[in-house]
C-alpha cells in the first residue's frame, strides 16, 4: 500500500501542524472535562476506549489530505471507531479514487474499525445491496442514513417510511449488518395531520426492532426538545436501549438568538446536559459514542483547524466517560 502515501505522508502532516494540534489550552474544554469526570458514574454504557468520529467533522482534511494521512492522525489522537460520510477523497492525491479494500487496509494498519456509514436514503432505495457490500468490505457492523425517514410529515407518511425501513433493515440483517437512522431535530416535530403525535414516535413504533436501529444525535434531540417540548431524549434510550447502538455526541452552547436554541461547538465547550444524559440512559446496553461537529472545518487557526477541534473534543469526551 505504499502507493497510497505517494503525495502526503505523516511526517509532512505533522510538520504542517506542529505545535498546534495538541493545543488543549481552552479552559472551557479542560474545565468541562474535569467536571464531567468527577460527576460521571463509575459504570457507563458508553465505553471510553471506543470513542468514534464522524468523518464529516473533518471533511476538509479528508478532501485535502486523504485517508492515508487522516486515519493515522485520528489513531494517534486516540479515536478507535470511524463513521464514514462517503468513501471518496480528492482524486489528485492518488490520481484516481481510493478503493474500499485500500481504505480497509488503512483502517486495519492503524488499529481502527469502521463502525458505520451515512448513505443517502435514495441509495438505500436503488442501490441497497451495493451499500451492504461496501459495509462488509470495510468490516463495519452498521450502515445507515442521516436523511429524515420521510419528507411527508404526516402519520401516514412516517408509517410508509417505517415500512420501507423494515424491508431495508431485514436485508441488512440477512447480511449480518444493522441498518440505522440518524435523527435531526425535525423528526421530533408533531405530525401535521395529528398535532398531538410526534413523528419520531410514529417511526419508532412502526419499525421492527429486530431490523431497524437508531443513531441518536444528542445535539439535534435537544434542539428538538427546545423547539417541540414534551420529551426527554434520554428516555428513548432508557426505554429501548438495544435499539441505539450509536450516538452522535455533539455539543451545543445555549443561544436564544439561534432558532435551534444552541450553537454547535466543540465537545466540552457547550452546556448540553451530557453528564445527566449518560447517567439517565442507564447501563443496560453498550452504545458507541461518536464525536461530530458540523462546524469544525471553520476552526481557526488552520492548521490544525478541524483536527485541532477533533483532538480537544476527544480529550473532553474521554474526560466525560472516564
């Protein structure tokens, strides 16, 4: 696999980011991590030795540097699980697109595991078996989508979506995989035809728990609570813990000027109630915590940019789960 490293290598990357990637100087992050560690229970259902990252958070680095540089850097930071947001990188790095077996070899060489992948819901409709093939080549146990179940925000629309997911989920189960859906805030809105019924509840009730799983994006769940009050995000997990193998652990800082109620920030720099959440979900199942920050590519200075945010957030996450 030496040809993968032709344009960039780890030494080049470390020279470019020397003295900045490990800058854990932000007092708010360090302080939050220490407070979290002190307050967290001794036994958690989110293992601290399997912290993951959604590669969308560092999409600028994947595009500019490629998997051959980014994956070993994530391993150095301490991440263990990788959730993909596509399998491509800049073609100029190799002169061609990297292949799935090449990505798998990079993961294996650096002690990383592909834990899941976000694919478009259209691909699940038209290209499901190829997506399941890709998951098996990469050795990932889960494959999912971050698209809303339906663009029709009615009870009937979400029931029809649940029927589709049940078919896709059964196909994934037949291949030894788990299909999952990742929420945004809108799934927690009320149905337009039945204003007392929450769309997420329709989807949860009508999907088969043997075949359809959920990745709770905790930030967006709290945004949903802010916009459409009346539910506790932790209660969903506590009531059906085995349906939630994956979490997106994204932090938010309260901001009344933001229609969502919170700005997306580095983990540990916000004020979402993560200590209470990890306590309240209970210990009955194991959930993989995956860091995501949609805004990380805007982090300055750059370098390290999004990789600096990734390192600081990893430190704060490990403090919470320690």
